């Protein structure tokens, strides 16, 4: 699935990076109306999109993956799982080092999702008022233009990104400054691009073809209290401290960053990004 259409009476919750915090994920699902403290079946009106980076940092990566696996099996059309760079750690040649490893069975589950198509790089969401592309890190203008061929709508962009998982993984996992590159790369890929210095900066002075939602990093450092944006983009940005969202309004659409920045301890204040149907 590359396009998710939201009919009247349904809602979509896009959940940011979880980082191994099963309790935090369960609490957010419970807030969204999932019974049994977030472990029960999804309510019939709810579709969940999770942007990847389910694992590492927190104390219970295995519990997070087991919970999501249950939802993927019981509600396969209403839990859309995207791949993040931390899942990719177990799917291909390792691009970075990490001090911890998930259990062998958990890694096998991630590989099963990937090989079966249950975990994908991107999805487009169509609501009554706008189309949005959802990916782990966001789509830079250079990648949109040079790798994808400048698609004009979010569904075509999502389909093109997902096709790279089959025919050009090197492009899909193209790193940027967050993987030790000295300078920002305005063509960094949708698994690795930095929110402020690569995704937002690459679209400065250009019109967005569609809106985007992403995790992976934030244009505002929730722990440092500093912006990672040039002045013109800073003037276009709105910060929601309670939800841990940053919205940058640009010509043609908006960039919505939803990484709450969980570290070894989950942030107490954060929410998913909710979109109504109709």
C-alpha cells in the first residue's frame, strides 16, 4: 500500500519514533482509544501509521516489536509500519554502530516484516483537505527531483520510494549529515535526512509539491532548546511543546516533524499527529 485514503468517520494517528519505550507506546495507544492499556485491538475508526525507529535507546525494544507485530497480524490494513534507520540496522549492511542489539527473535520479526512488505519506506495519506507523504526522515528536494523524478503528488512519491526497496536500496538508504557527513546534503534519502539542515533547508525558496510528515529528527532540539533552522525557516515554524511537533509552513504545503526525541527515558509529554477523515 502506497496510498491510504481516509474516509469520513475514520481518523489517522501518525506515531513518531518510539525508541524502545513500550510503556510510552501503550500509553499513547490507550489515549487514542485502544483498549486494555493500548494492547487491545484498534478501534474500528482508527488507522495507525508509525514512522519507524521502534527500537533502541529504551528498555524494551522486544516488547515494542511484539506489540506492533500483534497489531500487524490482527489489524493488517489499519496499522501501517514504516522503516527507520534503526530497523534498517538489522535488514542490510550496517551503516552505523550501536552499543545494544535487540534479541535474535526480535531481529527476525523485523526481517519478516520487511521481506513480506509489512514494513515499507513510505505511505501517502489522502484526507479531504490535503495529501501528505509520510516517511521516516522526510523527503529532501534533491532526492525528490534527482532520484524520484519530481513526482507532483504524494501517492506517486510514496510508490516511487517504496519501489526503491526492491530495485535501488543504495539510493533509498543514502545518508546525509547525521551519519557523519561534514556538510548537509540536500539530496539525502528519506531514511537518513536531517529535519532542519537537510529536509527543510532543501525546500527553502521552493514550492512544496505536497505536505510531509516525518520522524527521525526534529528541527527543534527538545532537550537542548535550540532551533536547527535558518532565520527564514524559523519564521515559518510553529512548535507544539506538549505534542513534540514542529510544523513548518511553506508555499505549497507544510513539513510536520513528529520525533519526540526519546532518549534512555521517554519524554513525558508527546502525542501522535492526528488527521481526521472526511
